[in-house]
């Protein structure tokens, strides 16, 4: 494996970030302590043409799912039947996001997300297939980064006929993407590349026709090298699907291990320039990331329906269980949180469709918040269902009861906290974006490679910025009881958001001042700051959505928004308290002792059914194959525009590239 030291790895990841902020961002301003309500209110609405086209597709999709798809069969057999896939193709579901000029449906982000949520309520494997195909598969990166010829060639294929997949993860490539061993060696006077390596967790890869593959091009006098993106024919000689993976949930997905043995890829099928692979992946994810929270929100809505119907029908101790306070509290949480998740997803999607705003923070917050909260919602729904929540839908059907897939919902949702950026990595990524202004102002102060004279100039510039910025965090609209009156009974919640945004920004600054360069190690502090920001975004989205729905004739939306904001405010207060009152340091020290085996005695009395073999045998094999093929990591360490652990580690790379500079304001 190529060796890249920590500093080079950070630099490579930072170089791959989308650094410019040319459009306004509600999320960025929120973390700076500014509630820019004008960026989200009034709530945006879809154009009539988008709405008509989207609603027509949803109607057809719903009919197809009801009439031709058996969700119990998918769960039982562990596959989406071929005739279902063909039916989705005929509907145009493969090309929902692809422009009509290339044979797609040209749906807006809003209706694409609604379609995924609808399909996910029937079986979660269906939106996983569709979103992996067009959110990160061939369609989106080609649409955004492909040449005119690549668009004309490949978009019509994946819009109607070909399944695509995105291949980035490797057996030993997770949080350290610079270790990527897949390589693409230029051959035939640069007319083509020979691609070799092994990719893991290739969603759709088992049945895919066309692949997006990341591989390292060796750096040389004629090649800038680095992680590079390629469009690959999945049926080309040398491409082998070695294994189909099986998981806790999403049992119908076609996810496997794909091996490339000197696969010839024409140079014209390189996407972007050499070394731009990670940048392509990160940029693609900014909007594509909304697909996952859309499915989470849709699943939560189904969980709400089941919880409501069951709690009203099931009688215990003389009354429906929903009349018992312990259950009623769960139902209130499910209802309020579901409303907020949908508000976050739909607002973010509409901002993406409008195109005038930078939503990288909003999309990341939506993914983080929806994946975490949907898991809690489903868990509470299972608890309300009791033993029937733990029983499979097939078993319920076999004994004549309604086949509610409660336990399946819980299993299927669990992965969302891991892929497309684990929650822990998402928090670091969001934290990096949230402090981007601070880095721009004062980033040179702790960089030892920057000359002292330049650092002195940076200190002077930073002093001027903070002399203006900090006083603005003392008082704002949140302290004026007349503020946000146009929101009626919800105005008080917006005042809370405004006050809390300023408090969040002050807390971030205090943390930077306290820990300086050591801020990079305070991942729990950063995570709580991001969690606060996520709650404030959800509250803001809920209020503006409720106002829109009330004007459309649904006044009860205000009641749900009020309920959610009351619950959210308690969580925010607890998070603020935990910023400074916690046992993080003690927990970290204890964990290090656990890792040394100091408490090994606590593990006595159990057996290890896994057999105690190697955890990463496939990774070792991949490394040996790479070395045997003559691949050398020399030169890559100097400049490897890295990519990583599936979509998961793309985000991890971006986050890791940012952690050290987070404490840049140490000089004030």
C-alpha cells in the first residue's frame, strides 16, 4: 500500500474540497450565528410544470408497486425480481434525474426524493437500487462533469436500459483513502488505461452494466496522477464479480465484491482530469446526499401511520394503548420528528432545485439528522408494536395478521447511519464547512509552513474580523419579543433559534480559543456543535413549512411544528450544557486502557463464534496482488488526490483533511 503521512493526507483531502462560497448558504450563516430567515422564507414552491410531471410519475410508480411488486417476496428471496427491474425501466425510473434531452424524465430534486420515499415505503431495497444508480452512479457524475460526448453516449443508456454502480471502497480503504490500491496505468501511448484492483460494497455492482470506478493513476513526468474517475463497461474482459454480500437489512440489494484484472479503459472514458476523482465524488454527493434522508423521512411517515393505527386498536388494561402516557409520549415523538424530517428534506430539495443557494451544509445536516432520527422513530414504533414489532412480516402473514414489516424497517434503516458518510464522519465534515470563514480569515496562524511575516499579517486581519464579528453575537432579534411576529404562535421558537445560533457561534469561538490547535482532538465538542446546528435547522425548516401549509389550508401543521420545536428545544439545551459539562476526557483515557487489554478480564466467560481469524484477509490479498502487478506507491504520497471508503470514506477524507485547521483562531 502507498504510504502517505498525516500532513500529506490532510492536504490532499483539503485540496479536494469545494472551497468557494459563491452562493448564499443558510447553514453556513447559522453556524456563524446569523439566522438568515430570508434564505428559506417564504418556503419555496415547485414550478407548475415540475409539479405536474412529478405528480404524474408518482401516480404511475405507486400503481406499479401495488400491482407488480411483492415486498414479502423481495425480503424472503433476497432479490428484486428481474421483472420488477424491467418494469422500473419501462416507467423511466432509472432516468428520474436525467434531463429529458438525454432520454430521462427530468424530475426535480423534490419529486425525485418523493419518488424514493414512496418506493422505500414499499421495500427499502428499491430506492437503494434507484439512488445508487442515479445519485452517485454513472448518471450524476457524467451529467455534472462529463464531456458533451460522454453525456450523449452514456446518459441515454443509463436513463432507460443500463444499471450503474459507483465503485470506490476497497477492503483496506476506509478512513485512510490514501491507501487505495486500485490503479489505472496508462498504456498504448496514453490511448487507454489498464485498471486493476478490488472494490468492496459495490451497491448495484452485482447486476450493473456500467460502472464509475475510482483508481490511482501513477504520477509521472507526463501524468499528474492521483485518484481518478473512470466510466467502465461492467461486462468488459477482466471484470469479475467475486461475491454477493449479505447484510442485516436491505436484503434485496445487489452489493458485492468486484475484481479488475488489467481491464482496458479507453482514455475517452476517463471522467474529468487525472487526480480529480475525490473532488468529483464530493461534489456529486452535495445534492445526491438528499436521497438517503428522503427515504428516511418516508419510512418515518409509514412508522407514524403504523404506530397511530396500532395504538388506537390495541387494547390493554381496559383502554387503547395510545391512551397510556408511556405510549402517548412515544407517539408524540414519532409524529413531531417525522414532520421535522420531511420539512428538512423538502426545504433542502427545493433549495437545490432553485439553484441560487449553496446547500452543501444543509444536505449534510439533512443526511445526519434524518438517519439518526429515523432510527429512533422506527425503534419506538417497534416498541409500541411489542412482540409483533419483533416478529417478521411473513410470520405475521402466515398466522393471518396484517404483515407489518416493523422489524425489517429497523434493520433497513440501520445502515443509513453508516453509509454515505457515517454520523461521526458527517459531524466532522459539517464542522469543517461550518468554520470555513474562520479558516479563510485566520487559517495561516497555526500553519508552520507559512512564514512568520505572513502569519503576523494574518493575525492583524483576524483581529479586525473578530472585532466586528464578536459584538454582533451579543444581541439579536431573538431578544426582542416582537420579532418574527408574522409566524404567529411559532414566533417564539424562531426567537429561540436566533438566540441559540448566536450562542452556538460564541461557543465555537470559545472552544477555538481554549484548545487552539488541539481543537482537532475535540471531536465530541465538535459533534455537539453540529448536533445543535442540526436541531436549529430542523426547527427553522419546520416553522416555515408549517406556515406554508397553514396558508394552504392545513392549520394543524402549526400544532406539529410547535410540538417538534418544544421537544427540540430541550435537546438543544442539553447539548449546550454538555459542551462544557461532560466526561469526554475520562472516557477517552478509559478507552485507551481498554485497547491495551488492561480490562481483558471483563471479557472472560464467553466464546468467540467468529473463530478469531483475520479481520482484513481480503485487504491483505488485494495488497499482495497489487504488489505482484508491479504497482508502486512512490510518488503518490507526494500528491494523491485521495478517494476512499465508498461514499462513506469520501466524506471521511474531506473531514480528516480539515480537523487540524479547525483551531485556527488561537491568536486572539
